[in-house]
């Protein structure tokens, strides 16, 4: 069996498809570390120029400019949206917005942000983590101990989450990191990812008691329970190495884990094998992101040149189409009450999902996007 090395310069079919109409926004610190199968950060050449009638339900948050918004995070009435060098902050549930100061000089992109006890944490692509205690008016580096990765890849933050008194990072090249927010510095948090060609992470997610890391391009996914000495590797195909299969993101629904991969969706109760595959009928995916409304799962799947919005009422076993957005790339989703937010390549957008659970739409609108023209 052959490994697919996620650090090779060689492009996969998934990345070639995405690159045919996109431009990489993030640049690896070295060509030999170009990430394969990771969450692809792009600038869409053609913004939303045409859409199905359902797209009219979306409205752009006009306080935020038309630019790449890489993530959206929501807790209670606080909403954070990250951009190239700043974080946009709302503390009143999206009614008003504030633009932060630049997180750092010459920052390429702010990939993720979170809040704990009034402190903002921002993960950047290339300069590590920064904190703000004044809602983004000023920032300080928070990188003590964040050292040792090849070509400083430990500072290429892809995702971050806060759980309890710890902050966890997913990096593009050096696996996961952790820092206790009360005392101490950063610590490399695994000896398992690199030997399994999975140091390039796509996502880190958490339930109340477990972490799950999406990483690598060989069908791997990783979980870690409290007290474990290291992460547990499992295979999405329940068998073994699957070259070309990539876990892109994961979410805990309260019942089971749902994993978006480049071929569809997997779900499982334990964060480990056995995994069950759900073929959502979209073919090859280059992106998959999730958000929860209660136990309902909302997803944006990147297929072809479109973002397909779907939802599941059974923790990922079956999916219903909400709408298809042609010429659209969605970096992240989040839910505030009955409002779905989408971090897109052309700003932050939102729409009501109050009645989505009782609406079922035809697959015809999706199939028409990929139907070959008649000769």
C-alpha cells in the first residue's frame, strides 16, 4: 500500500479541480510543504454573479467589506468574523459591528478566532496566536513556547478552539498544539500525526469530552479523550490506508460525530471506527463545513464551482438540500438562533433558517449545474 504524503508538491485531483478556477490565498512557507487536501483558502475569481432564486434569501452584512472572510464564530451574542488582517466583532447578536486593529504587521490571514472571559484569541496563518483584552483595539503576541516546527509551520494556524482552561491549535504542517490558559506555555500535542503523514491539519473540533482532528490525505482521522497519552488514529474506511481520502472538517452533534470528507460525509458515535459513509451525491468535494442549530446540522459543501447548502435532522445519516449557490466559496458556517451565517470569499452573509426544517427541495437544481450541454 502506498502513502500519500500530505507535504508533497505534487497536486491531487481534488486540488487540481479547485485550482482550475481559484487562486491560492495562503502560501506555504516552502514549496515542499504545500498542503494537499487541507481546507483550501481561495479568492474566487468570479464572485456571486448569478444565483438560484433561493439565493435572494441571503443578505450581506454591509458593515463588513467585500473581502475574504475566513471564519465565523458565535457564542451567545458575540460573533467574530476573521479577515486578512483584522477581526470583525459584534457583541449584540449581529446588530452592530466593530473592526479590530490589525492583529499583526504583515499578517497574511486571520484563520480563526474565539473569546474566553472577555479575551479574544486570534490564530494567524504564519505568525501564530495573538490576544486582545480590549475587544481588538490592541493585540499582543501569545506565542511563548510555540516553536520547533519545520520552517516555523507551528505558527501557520488553521483552526483554534477553547475548551475549559485550554486553547488548542490545528496547524498547517506541525500537527496540534495546546496551551493552558491559566499557567504555562505552548506544548506540542501529539507524536502521532507526523509518522502518519498527517501533520497538515484541516480542522480541530471538540465535544464535551473528546477532541477530533481532521488531517492527512490517506483516510485518517484522529481522536483524543481526557487522560490519553496521545491521539488515537482511525480509518474512515474502517479498513486501513486509503490514499486520496481526506477528512476536511468534523462536528459533534450531541449524538455522534459528523465528518466532511472529499468524497462525502462519514458519521460515527465514538470518534473512532466504525464509521458509516453517507454518499450525498455531489461527487468530489474540495470543502465541507458545518454548523449546529440545536441538534440540526447545517453544511456547506464545495463541489464544482458551487456551494451547496444542506441540512440533516439525524446527525448526518441523511441530508436535505436547502439551496445551491453558484460561483460561491464558503469558508465557514455558524448559527445564531434561526440565522445562518456564512463566511465567504465576498464577505459575511446571513439568512433565516426558521422554516428550513419543513422545506424539502428537489435535487434538480444541483444536477443542472453539472449537466452536460446537448450537442
